[in-house]
């Protein structure tokens, strides 16, 4: 095989390979997240009617949620009990000049 034939074969092989394989493209994703925390305390908790206790369940009281620049009430509900745990209610806590929400959780 002559040098000319070898170069031509190499060029054709590279061209054909280019159609099947493309080198990885370097990409960079930019994510911008904006969170607006409330600057005023939530309203007082509402008094909820719990109703009849459900065996094997625990009542998780409702709480205020921050949604689109305002507080929105989320009603309480029954959840299955966890043996050896009690449920700590969700709460709002002053953090600097804003208010931060700490979700309810199970505690031993």
C-alpha cells in the first residue's frame, strides 16, 4: 500500500467515524434560585377540630406555609404512629430579620 493510498484510507475512515462519533461537548448549566422569606411573623395558629382519634395514628396539627409572598393555612391530618417516637410540630422561627420554617419531624 502506497503512502497516498494509506493517507486516503485514513482520511475516509476518519470522515466516516466523524459521522458516528462526535467528541463530547463541554456544557455548563447555570441555575439561579431565588427564595423570598417572609419578614413578618405568621398569623396565630388556627384552632382545628380533630374529631375522633384514629387507633394507631397521631394528629399532626396544621400550620401556616409561605406561598407566593403570603401565608397560606395547611390543615392538620392524621399520620400513622411510629413506635418509640413522638411527632414534633412544625414551627416558624425568627432567623435574622426573616422568618424560617422548620418542618415537623419524628423524635425519639
